[in-house]
């Protein structure tokens, strides 16, 4: 009987720890943020689509620099919607209505570009999102061509997958993409209200989600990001919240509601997670970036032990 009670209480507390919401840690203002990315050293890059520029900040929002203006020249943008960074600091930008990808140094010096309007290999129709794999491959959510394309770091076409529909490996407005440390690719299949995931070359692995506001349901998810431990974060845009899951889609937790207070959202479009675990959210209609941390992370940063009171160790202590 004692063993049964122990197992029950342990399961209860572990489930609570896994599902606990992230804690609001701070925010800073930025105009019409859509995409957000964070480097291993903590710099945060923001794609401001209304201002057609990229700004970058420290992890707590101190301004570091910016580049870009409206236009179609090198280093100009027509509504940048996504930004991705490599461990070495190279910055890739999805240049929405220029139908291209541009890439830059960490401080915004132009390095190169590729893409044009169309449905051929290396062409785009209103692409919304992109991500860089640890291997250096660049994945692009080619939204209105209903597919994912991927390229070398300098834009040479490597492959593609997807078509219009609701079947496995099909998309109805794939609006963002994220890549795990082992190379798997997660896609926010926005108008199908689901997440699909694939191997690095596009073989279907799994999916989850449906329309609604329950746990694991979505109302037009746009942003997706994957943490170093494989946790998948989704900007559940019209539900004004962030949900997070295991790598195979088991629900872990959520936070947020409609509003402009700390920890609330109005149409969150982008999400990024730092290697330390901090989650950054492009709170688009509130014109700000918010960031969140787990209580364990806050304790560790403050010099405390970082051990949660609902840990299995405490449960064991109840029976000593």
C-alpha cells in the first residue's frame, strides 16, 4: 500500500512540475515584431515587419543595433517576417514581399541573397518563416506554395516537400519552421491548426493538433521553436498563448491570455528559446518582446539550489 501511495504522489508532483507555466521575467518595446531569434551568447534579433528592418538587443532588451529600410535593394526589405541565426552569428532574414532570403553578419553587413517570385525550385510565394539547422542547412516555409524548401548556407537548392491539403506531409499555409539539434524539422501548419514534424529531408514523422482552445489544440498557430532538450514551443496566435510539448507532441503546459498585461498577449506571432531555457515571444499587436523563465532557472540564476519543491526527492522524503 505504501508503495502504491508513493507512486501515485510521485506521478502527481512530476506531472505538475512538467506542466507548470513559465514565469514572466521582463519585456521591452519594439514596433510590429513578427519574428524573433536568439543566439547562443544571448543576443535577441527581431524582425519588425512594419518598419522593414531588423533590430537586435541584449537578452534583457538593451538596444544593440539595427539595419534595413523599405525597398528591394541589398539589405532592404519589404516586410521581413522571420529571422534566424547560426551559432557563428550569421543572420538569415525572410524578406516576405521581395520573395527572397537575405543573410548578413551579426551586425547587419550584407553577405548574400537568393529567391524570386514563382513556384520553381528556389522560388517563393509569400514565404513567412525560416530556420537554420545545426548542419547549416536553411529551411524555408514557402507558405503559399504549400511546401518546405531547404538550401545550403549560401542558397543552393537541396530539396523540397509538401503540397496543398490536410493529409500527412501536406500543408494549408505552412507559416513557420524550426529545426531540432538532431535535425528534425517542425512545421507550423497554420490553417490546418496543427504541428507536423519530419526528418531533415522531409520524411513524415508525426503530427498533433486540431482547431480549438483546449490543451494541444490551436487557433492558427504561427510561431514554433525547439529548445535544446527537444521541448517544442508554439505561438498559438489567436488563442493568445504559448503552448509547449514533448518532441512527439505530448502536452506539457501553457501560459498567456488575451490582454496587454505582463504575461498576456495580443496576437503573438513569433517564439524563440535560448540555450539557457529563456523563452522570447514576439507579442505583435502589443508591440513588444516578452521573455519568460522557469522558476528553477530563476533560482539558479539567483544563486539558489534550483531544486523544485515538487521534486521526486521531496516525495521520497515523505516516506523516510
